[in-house]
C-alpha cells in the first residue's frame, strides 16, 4: 500500500511538473515576444524579395546584367536568392566576350532549410532547439554575430527556440517562435538579438551595501538594468570589448524584502528583449549567491536536462533527507526552487 501511495504521489507530482514546465516555457516565450518586432523572416523560393534577398526565382528586382555593370547576357537568380552572373558577358564587343554561355554554371538544386542570423556574445555558443529538442549549434564570432542553418527538414509547422551561453556557461532566456517551413525553399530569420545573461553576487544584500549585477552581451552595447521595488529603478552601463558588463547597485533606496532584476541590451538602434529575471533579498546581512551549472542539473548524467531529470527531482519533492545531487541549491530540501533551476537549464 505504501508503494502504491508513493507512485500515486509521483504521478501527481509529474502532472504538477508538466504544468509548471509548461508555464515556464510559456513565460519564456512571452518574455521574448517583444524581440519579434525587429526580426526579419524571408523565404527564398516564394518569388517575393524580402530581408537580405537580392532576387527570388524569376523576380530579379528589376536588375539585368547591364545594370550590374556587364555588357550583355542573361541575369539569373540562384537558389540562395543571390544574383547568378555566370551567364553575363563582361567587356566590349568582338568575338570572345569574357564569360559567355560556355561558362554558365547551373544553380544547385533547391533544398528545404532554415537559417538563423543575429547577435549573441563574442565566441559564445548559440543553440537552436526544434520542437523542444537541440537541433544544431554554432559559435558566434568575436563581434558576437552568428549564422547557423538547419537542413533536411520536411515542409510543415515547427517551433524553434534559440539561446546563448556566455563565457561562464550562463544561459540567456529563450527566444521562441513558430515558423512554417516551405518545401524547396530557404527560410531566413535575421535580426535576432539574444538577450544578455545576468547574475548577481549575493542572494541577500545588507541594506545600504552594493549588490553587483553582471553578465555578458554584444560588445560596446548599452545595457539597461531594471531593479523592481515599490518603484522601478532603471540604471545604465556599457559592455566592454568582450561584451561583459558590471554595475554595482546601491541597495539603500530599496525596501527590505524580495526584489528582482533583469537587463536588456541596445546597439545601433537594435534592442534585445529583457533577460531572465533574477531574485535577491534586501536584508540584514550579506549572503553570497549560490551557483549551479548544467552538469549538476543532469541528474541521470545523460548530457540532457529533460523530464527524466524532473521526474527524479519530483520523486524527492518535499521528502526528508534528499540526496545531495538532487538538492540543487543545497538547502536541505527539494522544492520549486530546485525545479526552477532545472528548468533554467532545460534542453529537452
């Protein structure tokens, strides 16, 4: 009977867990919806020129070989929606020309794929999830720009999510969006601005002392930090050449109790949405913030954070004397704080 009740409890906790995780992912998506305003989605293969496309199929945007500086010939459009000038002839009249039809290279056959491009952090990992599973990853350049493609897709509706990992393996909030993939076309999503990462040096700060708020974004960007209290506080700082930012926030104006902070980044008119929200307490002493990494959240050591790990944590939910590796914040119990930590590192 006791075993039966134990499994009943596990089932109930897993149902609650599914609701909790669903709310977490929906919250992450809602938090990143603002970024969609700046994102450009273009489909190479639909005959419409959009985004960074030079042409699309038979739509040459009014251009010819002559308008591009050639003497004659037939301008073509590649399956990458870029001008194909291999059939254009350069130079003046007489005989040979300088290219002619003999040098024509036919375009590659169309493929179905999606390409993501934008800003993250210098030399950081950018991970793409397809329908909740890691699909592809890349490394951003020193300027924080990245581009990554996913091919071999069937036509249909997908939910994609992207996040960045900074130099200390801190994760950004998820940028989540649905896309319909067209067969034989390349869908390009550009203008993505990954949110900054954020951390604090104290889980509790003595009123009147400073709390350090820091993280990483694109280099030389303007960072806006929000701290919530009875009134909202906004402060600004700049990231350095490595994209790292730091602000020592004076806790004197804050009321005693729980507070939250988040940050966003702006560069050359582009603005990210707000980062993950972090909490801290203004109290009577300084308590260093605890750190947890993704490997500590991987309870079954399979390299992923998914429902198996949540089920293990749920088994010990509010149980006495949980194993140390399940109690992620080392407070002697497994509760929603531990589940929140695990959700933060969710990979599916």
